[in-house]
C-alpha cells in the first residue's frame, strides 16, 4: 500500500484512476520526468519500495517479441523487471503486457497444470494440456527466444498454492521454464509488491501497460493502456482465475468470482534467468512506477544496448505427418533434433533418420523438455544416431518402464530421467562420457544399471545423478573401473547397500 494514506484515501485514489485508464507509454518514457543514465555495471538489484509508495525495479533486455508493430512482423527486445536476484539467478516478469490469450480454450474447470496457456508459453506438445493442443511450433517460447536464449532460462518448480480465500485447489506443482505469477508472488514484499491486499486495496506495483501487439486483440485498448493480466491462481471456482484488473486491483479473492478461463486476458510472462549466460541478456536501466497528481507516473533510466544474439545455424521446425512428430532440423548439417509428438503415444520410437519434405536427416538428439511430465509414456527406443539426451527430456515420466537403444549416446542431460519412478533398468553404452545433475534422481525402481562406458570421471557425473534409485541396485561396470566407479557413483547419490559387479 502507499504509506501515509488511509484505506479510504486509497479507495479514492483507485476511483480517481478510472479517469486515466490509458497511460501513453511513450509519454512515460520520453517525458521530462525521465532521467537517462548510462548503466556502468551489470550488477542487478532487488526492487525497492520508496516512502512515497513508488516501486523501483532494475530492468534487463532478454529475447525479442512483437511490441510496437501490431501486425507482429517486427520483433523488438523485451524488457523484464527484476523481481529478485540470488547469485546467478534472476526472477523476472515482463515490464509490459506482451500478449492476449485465453487461460484455457473452453469454459471448463481447469488448473495451471492442464491449462492451454501453460503449453502455449512453453511450447509443449498435446499431452501437456487437457485439450491436447500442440504448441511446439506456435508458442511464446519459440517466438521470443533463440536456442541459446532458451538454454539460459532455468527450469523452475512452479508451486501452485490454493486460493487463500476460497480454498479452491490450484492443482499439482509443475516444472516449467515460463509461467505466470501467482497470488503469492504478487503479495510478496521482496518482489516489490504490497502484502496487504484487503478488498479494493490497489497496488501500484501491479501496473503493466499493453504493447500495440497485445492491445490489438481488444477494441477497447491501445498501446500504452493499463489493462488486466492473468495470474495462475484459481478464483472462486476452477472455471475462473485470479487476475489484475485495469485499476491495479487483484480480482478473484472470494468477494468476486475472478475471470472466466476461456476469456482472453493479458499475459505478463515470468521466468528465472541464468545470469552467467551474459551473451544473451543486458542491463536495460530501471523503471519506477508511482502516482503523481492522481496519475500513474513511469520514470525510467537508460541502460546498455540490447544484446546481439548470434543467429543460430539454419534451423527450422518440421513435422513428420505420418507420426505427428516434431523435429528441429539443421538444413546445413542435415541433422534433426527429436522435439516431441503432438498426439497421445505410450511407446516412443526415436528413429535413426527421418525424411521431411523430401530431405533425409540424421536424428542426433532428443530435445530439452521433450516429454517432461508426460505420464502416458511407457517405453522409449532411442535411435543409433542419437548422441544427446536433453535436459529434462523424460523428467517426470512416472509410467516410463523401459528404455532401449541409444548405443551412441554421449551426453545424458540434467534431470533427463528425473523421478521416472517405474524405470527398472538402464544401459550406459560405451560412448557415454557425461551424466547430468539428478539425471536418474528418484528412479526408485531402478535396480539394474549396465555401465559399458569407461569414459566417466567424477567431474563428468553430476550431483545426485543416482540419488533415490533402488536401495539394492546393482551397477555392472567394466572390470578396470570397478574401484573408481564405486567411489564416483556413491558420491553421486547411490546408497550404501548398492552392489557393484564386474562386466
């Protein structure tokens, strides 16, 4: 809340804001109130809430998205508010409302886990939402971020707390790279928000203005208007979600029903950025949002130039229409990455090669997050040209029982088979030289691990790679590696009762 004002005054201020429903963003940026200061450092800071009630956030440039061009043909650097900084991790939310989407594509009971907006934000396949709509190619993730930028976005355990007023269930927690803020987030003082949210109590920190691209979907909006945007917390029922309205007030707290899930609302994406990837982001100055003369006032300072992210190799996404499988292909090297399938499949076959639009490609990798949290998958056969299993590729596939093939795999990514609780056997073939953090964490039925590779070292096996596997598991290892591998695997989470045998 704004200090020094009574609740009555705050309500009057909220009412007064109805007279200025639109705030031209360019005026806020280019007006006389702006102090342009060149950033001298990339050190980022947590938000500050000033005595006058205004809130100041550091900004970063990261990714590109259509903004001033309503047609969507031209992309511009995205500015993100820094909600918190913890070492090399920055928690970000977009400075502007970037898009206008349904939370779910029909008026049904739904939670964040099975919503279509979650799939659209992350580029998930049709198994990840209750409508079975595939967003692998048509997604915010793929439109806003190049491959190197996507790699800099951390996978986050998204905690979904129930509505604190109505008790309506928010559903299961999820693992996502991109998500929407929750009610808990926007009542967190550490992020710059006001934790006191009594009815009709507005918070200036909720102020986000629409881009021209986002505003074009609503005839009542123009670029620079302050408008509503989604939260991921349910409201009075699971057919309605909480949201922030154009007066910076949260709706859906039990005294009102929130917003129907099938109605379009603004999107302010949130994510965790790996700050060590300094080639994909840059400091974008600061933004301070406050109230002056009963009007919202934006004060900005300048930062560095947006990063120039090198163009990736000539890649494009193609679909094998015979299996409805999506691939990212490199047209120069004639290689393909297995991205996922748009249909329900229990038995996955990653082929050696695939022919798309008349061109033959070697399938050399399985993409990050390809089947994350897919509970339908029961078996996977990996082709002989695959060398990389991506981060989180099969994470959370709790019904996955068997994995075969993959004789030329070299790298198994972080969390690749995390919590595959029914997986009982795995073979690490002779070319495996790197196993990521928590690669087999929580595979509680994993009892047989055939290790044919002699290329593993302590530094090449990630932390907790084998933590939580079967207590009496057996590692079958090369004769010359028995002693060293016993030490390595124990240090990486294998229990004290695990056995080690020579091949």
